C-alpha cells in the first residue's frame, strides 16, 4: 500500500492519489449510467471497499472517508450525483410509471445503441434467490435494491443463495451457489464434477462484491459468447459491485443495466419464470442441496427462460408488458402529462441545439429527419421497423 501525497483540491489532503481518484470517478460514472444511482453513503462504501481491497494506507478511519473529503472529491472530479427518485409506492406490488417506463426507456436506448435487437444470445439476466433445506420455509429474495427486504426466515447454514444467469435465447451460464459460513465444507458438495470456483461462502450466505467479481471473471466471461457487445440486466444492490468489476466489464465490452427496486415481479425474467419453476421443483424433492440444485438447473427447459424474457418485455422489446392498470391513476396521469411535454420539446427542438451545421437545404432536411427518427424511436418502440437514410 501507499500513503497518497497532499493534493491541491478542496478538503485538505486528498488521501488518495490522482490515479486512484480518477479510477473511482470513472467507475461511479459508469454505475450511474447503468442505473446504479448511488447515495452518498454508497459512494463512501465504494471508496472504502476500494481502499481495503487494494490495501491503501490513507488517513481515512478504517478506510472510510468523511463528509469533507466526499464533497471535495465530487468537486475535484466534476461529479454531480443524482438524487434517487423518491419511492412513492410502499406496496411491493405497485410500480410507479415513472420508474417502470423510465427503465424501459433506458433499456430500449441501450439495446438500440448496442445493436442487439436481433441478438437474444447476447442479452443476459442475473437473479439471486435463497433456498433452505426446509421447503416449507422458503422465501424468494425480492427487491434487492433495498437491504431491509433481504432478510429470510430459516436457520443457520440451511440458508443458501443461488445466482442464476441465462440469456434471452434460453442458454444457461453455470450458476453460483453461496453457502452461509466462512469456508465451503466438503460434505456440502457431493457432486464429483463440482467446480469450486462456482461455489462460495459468505457470513450471511448472500452475495458480496468480492464473490460477484470472482464469478463474473472466472465463470461468466469464460462461458459467455465471444461475440460482443454483451448486455446484462441485474437487480443487485450497488454493494455487489466494485471498481474492479466495472473496469473488467468495460474492458470486455459488457454493459450492465440495473433493474429498479420492487419491480422484479414484473420486469425480472428469471424471477417471473425461472425461479418459480425452480421453487416448484425444489418443493417436490428433498436431497443433497448442491446435487438437487444442479439437477433442477440442468433440466430447466430453455423455453421457460425464453418465456421469462418475453413476459418482461426484454426480448422482443415491448413496453406494453407493463399494464396501465397496475399504476395508481394519479401517477399515470402525471406521467402522461410529462410525456406529452417531452414529446413537444423533442419534436420542436431547434436543429441548431443539436450542434448541426446547416449549410444547405439537403443538410437541413437530414437534420429534420434525424429529429423525426429520434421522436419516432421513443414512441414506436414496439414496431419492428428499420429506417434507413
């Protein structure tokens, strides 16, 4: 480790080198772009984890910066973190239209940008759920964006989490099984073909950033298609991510989109279709934990996986899977008013605001066509149409 020298930015000593701060800032920007809207506490969590993992010697108490450093860091790196949208719906079954449709706007834009409209084998969903040895006490982990909802009701090491990854065309990546404990005990694994790099242990039996990074590096990337880019849709908490994970994903041309909290029952393919099937199979059988999970996962019908992506509007892309009847009438009305205003702004936007240089009638017409296409893409998201200039 090293002790960083004093910097010239606000907040006295930077305690981190310029290179370290730049890595942190770039990764935080990527997380924001992917939908991981970080709070101040979560930013400090990311920094603390970075300091501890890299064994940096700093003036931070236990590697965690204080209030003064936080504000100076934002100023030095020109970061302006968005405040998380207020969660107006306390009912887990209630989705706010601004959240649900906002997610789809991001998804549609990302799929178009990555040109994955006809490439379901490159679109993946990750989902984590917990299993216990007593099927009568099963509870699916839901709304992982909020830590308080992650509590499960069964005892000791009987709690085991499983992270499943599948593509929109039904292909499966080897799962990650997380036991509760400090080490993976041999009697937990009764399969001769077990590969321990896909098994882990944590104090709570849940996902942690170091475990997720190792699975992503040693399991997902080697087993994913070599074709790029790849898109991952994931509902994990920001604490599951790390600077190393963000940089490795970008290096391998992998984009990650975060699902909004409390929406997995509508928007998460594996939650809607796959885990329901797994839980049903689990309740029908008893046996060795890993052996049973492996058998159920291996026999999982690819059509069930495809149905999950179809039912959640990821492939094929369709915003219409969100039925307006699930919204509160007042929320839906506010959303419609806002969208009408946005439509007017997009269509009436001056071409000069797009920094186009209009030098001829032809370039003017092209600029107008680009504006029209931009408008239509936001409205005609369910049409299988290609516009060519």
